[in-house]
């Protein structure tokens, strides 16, 4: 019987790892505990279900590190990116996804692959033998998380992650809100109207901040401390950092003009982004929250245009577990104490859908190479994938390690000589170098990376 690669978890990372390994000729079994064992955040038993935002963030592969990561995954035949592109929603320069059809399509492609089998069972301990990838994500089951802690000897490392509310479009007051993408980004009218904007004057904004600060919030258990990931801060935590924080963050009014009063700039703007292809659901951008549900309804209905909002989902907060990867994981994404086990996805300390799927892509390829007797090195550190792996497997300080999105600060520095002095030129230099390096890793002509 052919050697089997077992993958624990069918999220973004597990699905991508399975696809890459199977496309390399390796037989794969995905062990996914849902729907038998649910989580507070998941609603279905589909693979690659999106539980937070529906955005894969910027798709600009010349000026943005996550856009470059999109490009690399497409070049590598990534399943997640292919299905994201197939179920894309208008979102200006971002890649937003119709989440339910996206997850269903990933599930269908995985289950129809002749070399992939999906078992709905919970893995509760670290396996002693065989070849495994653990890609259980931020909601790793308690039993498996305890087994990992027992093996590594590490204290539980976790931060608290929050999700934003989703409202029904037909409950938004369009006499107050207007359609516009920031800076009118997007080539088509549909793209330019992917966002709804709710304006606040100064008094409304100040009252909103006061309400956020006073609202009932989720209490942590005794002994728990809230170490938030900066890229997904609850909105009320941002408000606690200063009264102007929100209007310079998710509620910034720049690049937006209210067509009803074009001469009067709003003091702040709450943006809503389309969350499904039908346009019946919109999520409130950047409004992750730890407020209790009753407080959320009361506070968010203070926003002009949302006075009668009906919520398809309210926000929430959950504990998000990750490994101290610089201390525990080698450059092949293997657990140093048990090299038959690889880790992939958010549990390794990367943050974001795309970053998680990218780590699954690399783990699947590395495992497949090992199982088929081929040499395979991780992607070069000049690539977005390689920069992430380098960061989590030794580039970061283990003493202060926290989850990280991909960004150009993780890449080897670019020589500023030769006229590449401005930020745009510098970022283009990063992406040009990365595309050439990625082409070499994939074994394709450099011309294909242009």
C-alpha cells in the first residue's frame, strides 16, 4: 500500500496542503472533526469555511506583500486562490470572496480528487508514527492542544481574536449611507460600489466612542490576559488607545465623498463591505468586537444608516492558539521533537487566510517531496512564502513571538542603490526579486514570473 499523508484539519491550510500533495501524486487523508465536533465560530461542515472576514485583502502584486503572496500561490497552482478567484466579489483593490460558495467549491474539488479521502473524525493526540500535517488552525480542539502542550513543554501560547458583525443590506438606510470604494478604486461600477459608507459628524463620533468605552464586554476568566493580534483588534480596544484612533483607523473618512453633501467632509465613516454575491449581506469593516451581543446591537445602531440594522451575525471573541514556532519548528515545518509531524496554517504563528493557506501549500509540497524521495527546500526568503517561513522558524525572537501577517519588513532588505529610493520603487523591487526567486523554486522560466 502506498504511503499516506495524514492531514489534521480541513481549513485553508489543510485543504491547500492536501491539494498540493495529491497533485504531486501522494495519497492523502484529511481528518476533519466537523460537523461531528463543532466550534463556536463554524456554521457548516464545509472545508475552508471562512469564519471571520470574507476578504483576502489587497490583490496588488506589485506594491503589497499579501498581493504578492496571492501571485505566488496562483503560480504554484493553489486551490484556495483558484476558488477565491472563481467566487470573487467586487471590493475595489481587495480580493473579497462569496464565502459559502467558495467553501462549497473547495470541498467539492477536494472530495472529488482521486487521491484524497476526507474522514470526519477528531484526532485527540499526537500520532507516534506515519506522516502527518497538523493544520487545525486557531480553534484547535482542547484535547489535541493539550497533547501538543504536553509534547512541547511550552506554556499555552495564545492571543484573543475577534470577529466583526454582518448586517442585512435591506436594513441599511440608503437615505443616509452611500456606495463608494475609497478613492473610487475599481474599474467597473460594480467594483466601485462594493462598499457602503455611513457618515458620522463630530458629535455622533464622540457619542459613539463614549458608548464603545461604556458598553458591556466579554469578561476573561481569572488568570487570563488578553494579548490581542494588532491586525485584528476589537474596535473598543482601539477606542481605549485614544479617542482619535478609530477615525485614523477603520473609520477614517479619507478618500470618500458623500454625494448628498460633497462640500462637507464627514468626521468619521463606518464602511460596510459586500459579504456575498447576492449583495444581501454586508460586514462592518474593522468592527471586530468583544462587546456582549445586546451591547453590540445598541451601540452599532448609533451609526447613521444603521439605526434599524438587522444582524445576520454579531461579533465575538475567541482564544486563538499558536505554537512558539521559532523554538519548536524547523525550516521544513517539522516539529523538532517529532519530525514525522509537520505544522501548517495559523497554528504556526502566521495570521490571515492567505498566509495560512500559503503555509499549507508549502507543507504539502515539502511532505510530498519527502514521501516520494525527492529533495525539496523551502521557498527562498526573497519570496513572500519564504519570508513567512523564515520568520516563524527562526527569524523572529522566540521570547516575544506573536502572530504575523506577511509584510515587506520580513523580506531580506533591498539595496537602495541604483535609483530605487522611493517607497513605490522599493516595493516594486521587492516584488520583482520575489517573482524571479519564486519562478526558480517552482522550476519555471523566469519570463513566466514577469
